[in-house]
C-alpha cells in the first residue's frame, strides 16, 4: 500500500534484504561511505527501482531513532520510496514523509 500510494500501482519495485557486508559494499561503491547502511534506493527508470534494506543495521539503529524495529523498517521504507520518487533530503521531503507516516500511523 505504501509503494502504491507514493510511487503508483504501475511502478515495479524490488526489495532486497541485504546483510551488512552487502550494504557496506553498495554504500562504498555508490555513496563513497565505507560502512553498512540501513537502506539504499536505486531508481532504474521512471517506472522501476530497487530498495535494499539491511535489517541487522536497522535493528542496531533502533535505539538511536527511538523506534521499535518494525516501525523503523516502515519509516525507512517510506524514506526510500520518496528517494525513488526523486526527492532529496530536505524540508520538502520531510513534509511529505510526515504526511504519509501520519496517514499510515507510522
């Protein structure tokens, strides 16, 4: 439902559950950061993309975000979806994320 609301029903999304080694490798290759990361989004075209979620890293970060694990996964998934939609970090992205989180009680 989140994917359809943010990206549309016709958008093809792949979700990959990555381990810390893979997320670190991707983060280093694409973002030049040599550490595991919780989520990475890769737009493949206007109608297709991939999200990589590193559940072990997300679990470690739960206390930092003051959220339960399942809630943090949903929170980050929304964040990744908006990156696929073309948003960059900033006030505008935060506002649309808050609106969706409220709607879906996340």
